C-alpha cells in the first residue's frame, strides 16, 4: 500500500481554500481528504475541523432545531420542575 505524502505548513492556507471550494462544488470526499491532510500537521486547526464535519450549505441541524423550538412554542411547553428527593437514612 502506498504511503500518503504530507503537505507543507506553508501550504495549509491554500489547502483550506481548496477544501472550501470543493465543499461549494458539492464534492465532500475531496474536501474531506484535504482536511485530513491538514489535520495531520495541525490536529486542532479549527477551519479544517469545521470544513470536515459541517459541509457548506448543509443546514439540516439548524432546520431540526428550529422545528423543535416551534413545536415547544406552539404547545407552550415548559421545562419540568425537578423534584428534590432525599435518600432515606439507614
């Protein structure tokens, strides 16, 4: 099996731009590959992490959240009061 080649630290900024372009072109596998190469050098690179886990234009989680909020508002639901239960003394 062939070994992957590492990118240079100087090339990270351009690689991030390229990954973002691939996301916009709806090519997630290419963007993922670039992000993984970046994270080999900088595991905590926030932009690479975001591009890796949240594809541009995918607002599914926001749409689900908004639906939940609307249901809560429609039915005027409130958070339950927590009951304080003390364990019995032995």
